[in-house]
């Protein structure tokens, strides 16, 4: 899912999405679910004989999509699915290359990659009137969907913050990090982990540094210089290339503190590692993953019905029992187990001050900054 995207820059002009348009869009988005107090709104349609082709990320992602989302679609409409597996970079590159003759109906995608797909005209605008379950989404997630001009349906959410070895910090009598500024604390010198910028939440750290150290989330150059100071001062222990490597560096106690997603820390906690996760209040950040529609054929209405199943609070809760991420809708909270409810942000209030990275703004700058990061920070 969070693998390196190495795509060349494309020259493209897109219309601006104004603040007013976003607010109007959010209100319209919510009205698609009007009149329903039920947690799940699934219109009954007959799509027997139709087969939807999609690509997920393999393993529990593909299995969960096939059995939970597609399973409910078949039970309620008769339509079936064939779900393949692929990596993010591979899927996005394939969809762009095949945009004039698409071979699949939908793919799973990280929110960071959606602007690239839109800019290249490789995906279809969704019909949210046929996805009423999305009307119950957190308003911040609805806003993101409209910032992407309704080309994207978010499903799961990962918070981006600071992970730390609680037992080691206690043993060393070191302070527990609570703000992004703490990453520059010399108390953690030589023990700070940063993800590579091929990982989307690693790339998001550039905006975070710009926001908290330079007081302007768009001042990416200033943010880069602040991150470079972490290398120059000897603060960094390791730059990791994958989410699995994040877990490994904490397990081996190579790093005591690091930038990570909440899901990675939850995974370690479930394995008995004494780690904690904090979402710093000075700039609370989250990213999403979801689905995009690649082609519009005779299966379109069935595909929208499948996306409605993916937006179902109950189905999201079931799916997220196997992957460590939060839901897009507060209504999923009643279907989550107690441990998940304690770990995840599942209320509208909790999401009210959450930032989503400005992926559209950062898109054209990723290649250049990543190259500099690799040369000057990840050296």
C-alpha cells in the first residue's frame, strides 16, 4: 500500500476548487443520505449476471474485499466480483498506461496518489447519489472527497503521529514526546526514526515540519531545511524504507521515537511490544485510503452499489478488524470491538481539528524533494 511511487511529472492544468465549492459540496454530499437514521443504507437492486473486476493490495486486503464487500454485494444484488492484487505504484502506473483501454473497474489507492490519477484523466467521477452510505462520513472526510472532485471514495483512515518505546523511555528516564517539536529534542539524539518519502505518511512529514517549525504548511523548502537539521545534528538513527521496517526498528530498540502511523504501533502492541502512539495536538494529521473507478461500462451501477457496501458502517467495521485503520464514518463505532473504539478516533468531534495533507499541492514537488531527501537526509 505505502510503496514508492516513482512516476514522471506530467504537465496538467486543473480547475481550482474554491472554499465555497468545497463547503457546498460537503453539504450536497451529506444530503445523499437524507432521511435515513439507519446505520446502513443499501438500495436493493438486481445485478445478477454482472461481474466487477478490481485490484486490491493482496493478502487480507484482497481477501477482505472479496468476502466482506463483494460478499454483501452478491447477497443483496446478485452481482459478483473478481479481485486481484497489486502494489500501489504498480496499480497507478498500469491504470495511467491503460487509460484509453482500461482493463479493470476499480482499484484501491492511497489518497496521496489520487491527484496523479485525476491529472492524467485515468479515473471516473463517482455518482455519490448511488452511494448513500457515504452521507454518514465524518465531515472532514466528506471535504476531502470533494477536494478530489468526487473521483475518490475514502474507506479507511490512518492517523499520522509519533510512536515511541514506552519501556525504554521509562528506563532511561526520558520525557515522553507529546508534540512534533519534541522530535528535535536532543534527549532523543541518535534514536529518531524517519520513514522514507516513498511512504506516504513519511512524505507527509514535510508538510508537518513546515507547519510546526515554519508556521506555514506550504513552505516546504523551510520544512525541508528543518528536517535536514535532524540529520546534521545526529538526531536520526535510521531512515526506514517500509512499514515493516518501522516495526523492526522499534522491536530491535534501534529507534526509541519516530514518525509513524497509528496502525503500525497498534500492530506492535498486539505482538506485546511496549510502544505507544501520540497524535500531536500542535498539528493533528491523518491520511486515508479508498477506491477509485477506472472505467464506466455496463457494470457501472453495480460498481456504485459495491462502493456503497464499502461505505457501509458495519462492513467498514468488519473489514477494519483485520487491518489496523480507523473507519470513515462515526456510525461504524457501534460495530467496532472495545479495543478498536479505545484506539481509534471515531467521533465527529475528534475529527474536527484533523488536517489531511494537501496532496494536490505537494504532488508536483514530490520527485524533487524526495531526491534531495535521499541525498541529504537519508544518506
